[in-house]
C-alpha cells in the first residue's frame, strides 16, 4: 500500500492540484513570506539565512592600492518543523447511497482545513512579534478604544523606513505550482474583514478594483493607502473583549472593545515552509470503505486525510509590526 492509502501515487498526483486549488484562497500569508520548500530526506530543522547590510564605504580609494574590502555577514535563523494532519471518516453507507460525489467533496473540505490550519499557525507566529503599536498612541491593549487612523499607519511605515525595510515586490503565484510573480512595490497590511470599512475610510484610500491591469490586485485585497496594500482574511482574528470600554467599537460581549491586530509586513520579515512543493504535504490520503482489517472486520469505514510539515519564523522583528486597534461598529 502506498502512503496515499487506496490510491496510487500517480492518482494522488492528479488529485493534488485539485486539493491545492481548494486550499489556495486561504493561503494569504504564504504569498508574502520568504519561502523555503521542504527538501526530501532532510533534517527537521529548517535554516533561514538573513544577510546583514554592509557598512558604508566612505573612505576614498587610493590610486593603485586595493582596498581591504568587507566580509559578508549573515544570521541563520533556525525553525524546527512540526507535522500536522487530520482525516474524516467515510463510511460504506455514505459512499453507497449519498447522491453527491462524496469523495471529491471530502478531498475539497480537507484541503480547506489544511490551508486554514497552516495559515492560523503562521498568523500565531507573526502576531507574537515584539514590534507593536496601539491605535491613538494608548498605553496598551487594554486601553484600545479607537479604529485605525492614517497617523497610526504612518507611525508604522515611518518605523519601517528608519530601518531601511524594503517594500515587498513579489509574491507566491496563486497556482498549485511553486513560483513567484511580481507585484507593485509596497508594504502589506493584513486585516480581518471587520476592519474593511475603517480601511476604506482612511484619507487617500484607493480601491483595488481601480488599480488597472498594470497593478493586479490580490484576490482578497481591499485597496491601498499610501504605500500599504491591505489584504483581508478571516484567519486574522481579534482579541475578544481585550480593549477598553467599547463605545462605538465592535465588542464580543457588548462591554469591552475587541482588539484587532493589523500585521504589517516589509520584505524578508518572516519565512515559512510553503504548503506547495513536492514534499510539503501528503494529500489526499484515501482509504476506501470495504478494506478488511483487524480494526474494521466488515470493511465499513474508510477515511480521507492529509498530513504536512510546517514551520514559520520571524526573521527580523523590525520588519514586521502589529498595530492593535478597534473596529467601528456599523
């Protein structure tokens, strides 16, 4: 039996693009991080290398004298990979009597689960970064009671520019194959859909539908404010009731404001193992009902599942920021 269960590697290879197509809409973070595909027969520790900037060469050259030159310096950031996975049970009666193409639906639903799982794990890593700002310059999360302002965004981008944090100029392609495509240079702001109206209300907002063919938008991109492109996902959840008295802000309990982290990314802020690539995920793993075993003597049960290796790490805390704000209640 192959690692794909009751389907051959060749059949699984044909099923994989369909699996990934169902997963792609949830892979927002993966598009904008530095990615290192998992090689086969490798260690569980992924090493991401961050090259440091060279010192300025301000000494004039002397005629006929070779300068000393500089040594390239770099920092290796290690990330221990963990394996995740799940499956759903497929019974013989569901397979025999259900009118819908059950196996295809099970493969699609588990693909969405895989993507949402790994995106949530990435989000948890990124939102734990140490570089944090609070809306309206309040002292901390417990005092947040206002929505984002243009001044809040500018505080974040000014801090990036002071560190020479580069714009993001490419993203992972929205296809099952591993590869990158060019995008308009900008910083990226990752937001929950509850913040969309507040983003649109910022001075200078430009809707993504007005970009034009030369500035193709991300599938879930809201639009641009100055040099930040905002992209939404339900994965980027709030801290429920973590702020001050709600006032006009969204609140889970109706008493304290929910606090929404906006994750701002510059180039090379963080790195991850992608869901795409030859060795990143084993899916779909299928066992059809009817297979007799000691644990299933009548062959009544099968399953559809997936498993994947995952790792994500912040490469430079100064290239990623978290702005915590409220969301205006409609």
